[in-house]
C-alpha cells in the first residue's frame, strides 16, 4: 500500500481548529472557512498542423486571486467593520493587510499555513434576525487578496 513520499506526513488534515492572523496578530474566532483556492486561467490556443488539422493547446493565463470567506457568531466587536469601512472611505493603504490562515491538529500543533497579501474586507453580511428567536446571530466576512501562498 502506498504511503506517500518518504519522511513526509500523509495523514489527512482535519478541520478541527484554525485561526486567522492579520499582521501577525490572531483576530476573532471563526467557525467556518472557505475560499482557500489556487487557480490559474486557461487559455485555449487554436493552431493548425502542417497537414491542416486543427489542434487546441491549453496554455496558462493569469492567476486568479481567491476570496476567503469566514463565518462566525456575531459579537459587539467593531474591528472587522472598521477594517471594511476603511476601504469604503477610500483609505486603501489602511485597508490592505497581510495575514495568514493557520490550520492546527488535535494537539493544537500547526500543520498548515496559508499567507495572503494585500487583503481587505470586501463584504460583511449579518445573518437574519428574528424577534423572539434564540438562535445565535451570525456574521460572514469576505476577504479579497492579491496573492495566497501555502508556506507550510
């Protein structure tokens, strides 16, 4: 049975615990994470062979930066709103931040790290609220960035 590459861990990673750091500081707790993607556009190049046969070649195009989506229970903190509002007010330099998404194992040892660069909050959505209900109010935050790199 294949075991993977020698001396490299091959256990599946669990989504048990993760954290989000902005400028080397861990920020609010989140319960869901999505959007950690790496994608490159595909360019179709149509050519004809010397015999006149049509051939389509696939070439790499521009890389597509991801949008990281985080969900959490809404709280009274204004930190994420202020980050978003800086871009809303046109303060681009203040709004662009570097950060990391860090995944941990069950012993809270770091097993993966994705660094993002020049990220900013493009969208904040509050979940629906209903008078008399006892559900936890949720908040969804979308962070766009220029680059995402897995460093661990």
